[in-house]
C-alpha cells in the first residue's frame, strides 16, 4: 500500500495516518502545532487535535488509542466517518456491539461509535452514521467484553471471536 503524506488511512491496532500506536508522547507533541488541548484522567492523558483524539497511558507515556471524528476523510477498507453498520455488514458480513462500541469480529484493534441525537424513538441502528473510529492497542485496551450483540444471530453472545 502506498502511504504518502497526502493520503488518509486507518490500520487497525497500528495507526491512523502518520500517528502510530506505541509512539511516545514526546514524538506526538513534536509533530503537532500548538493548537491542541490536553485532558488528564486517572490513568491516561488525552490530547485533542483537529479531528484526532489520542489516549496516552501515563505509566508508559505511549499512545494506546487514536480516535478520529467528523472532518476525517480516511477509511478502513472503504468504511469511514458517515458510513453505517449496514455498509459494514455488506463489506465484512458481520458486526458486533458491546456497550455502544461497534466492532468487526475478524479485525482486532479497531472499533466505531455511532451518532446519537437522543431524539429518535425509532432509531434504526444499522442506518445511523458512524461518528468516530478508533484504533487501539488490543494488549492495553480490551474493547471486547464477555457479552456482545452479534448481528448475524441477532442475539447477545458470550464473546467476540478474534483471531490470536
């Protein structure tokens, strides 16, 4: 894959564009201009920059999760901000949900959140646009929990089957 600086791309568990999981906070900050903000949480520092959000584990000072939001134009295999779960189903055959986080079962290290306008009583989950996309270190941030919704069986199942 040719990845020059003008392209926008997402690689699960690895990177979004030039920003890489596992990179140090000092490398990240040296690549940003001064238009970022920082939030301190108990275990993480969160850096907000343009349509990016970076989670840095305080203990290691390394990036463990990167999120993108409205304005980001890159995709993962054609799925980007504004795509729907219906498009994920057509492209990958399945999706799973756990606590409003949406995953593709055979792709570890990537997840999605949907737009939520809090007004639609007849919310059609598969038609709602993706609002944010995250890549993460699956060894640090485990988005899979014991019970998840499986879109193929239309049931909650014990766990997500991720390849090791």
